[in-house]
């Protein structure tokens, strides 16, 4: 049988449930070639961004194909918490989805349900799609729910105030703190290092630890990433491919321009 997609086990989900540290990277260039290059490096998870990057189904699918056989778990950051979009993401082969702007328990429950077949959820059933190896994988329908990993993005003060309820949702994969939007919502636009924002992130980690829910975030600054790991964050994105490319190119040019 030809397997067109990732290995059956969602290794990323298993790892964060076991408390293993998982390091990732953001992908926003909408390029299957750039994604293929990054996919060979060894990051544990890679977020293909469909919220703030111009990714559509026609660019998401080639990037999934570029990651076939890679160690990295492909994660799509959804455009919105929309069950129709989620169904399409799942059908092309994603099994880990990052949901933006989850504000309360009801929105969290809707996100989890969108990824799962009945009776656990509301995902529509199709049998001849890429996720099921175009019908060749007869076990897909029966096993998809157990591999579905819903990561809920908590990124406002309102959501932080509801984090205990959000973290209590059944079948939740993990919570992801968005530092920049959290800072903006708390009146500290452009300053996620503000002590109030950091206190909220520490509180979120404490709540998730108490409830046994994996928690992650984005931390391009290494000192921040190390601090969050000490607080109990399990999965951390260490930056974005575009920023790393820009930084390396800038440094290379400066090396010769300055000389």
C-alpha cells in the first residue's frame, strides 16, 4: 500500500503529552522549496501559517508533499476557527492544527470537534482523499481521531482569564500562547517582554501544568525560549524561516560592505 502522507503515529502529539521538549519553526514564505529545505534540518514541528501568511490550499498541499518523510510534524495555523476550513485541512493530510484567537471554552470545544469524526466531533467523512492515501488506507477513518491534535491559541487577556476552562476541554492537544497579540490586548503593543505580559504567560504555564495540558509559544529570542522552558513550556517555535533568511543575508552582506 502506498502511504502518501506522514507516518500513522503523531509523534509530536505523543511527545508533548509525555512532557518531551519539541522545537519548531514558523513557515510563511508559501514556498514548497523553502519548506523542503527546512524539513530536512530536524525540527520537531513546523507551522505552515495560513493566518498571517498568504497560504491557501494550493500552497499548503505542495508544502505537505515537500515534508513527506521528514521528521518534522506539519502544523497548519488555520485562517480561522471554521469547521469547513478545518475539514479541508484534515482531508489534505494535516493532523495537527493551530487555531487562532480562541477566547473561551465554547470556541475551544468547537475547534476540537471540527477535527474529529462523530461521535466525538463534527468532521464530515470522505474516504478517497489524500489523508486516507486516496482510499488505499482502509484504517484511516477508524484511527484519525486518535491522531488529531488541536492546539488552541490563547492570545488575549480575555482568553487568559478563561484559561482554566479552556484547558479543561476534552481531547485538547495543547495550548499555545501568542505573545505579541497577548501584549497588544493588554495595552503593551510591541512589548511582549512587559512584566504584565510575562506574568500572564507564567500564569498560563502554571494552570496548564496543574491540569496536565501541554503548553507552547513562539520565542525567537533564545533567552526567552530558555525561560519559558524553565516555566514548563513544552513546545516552542524558535523563529521564522523568513526572519532567519533575512538575518543571515544581512550579516553576509555587512561582512563585505563593512570591509
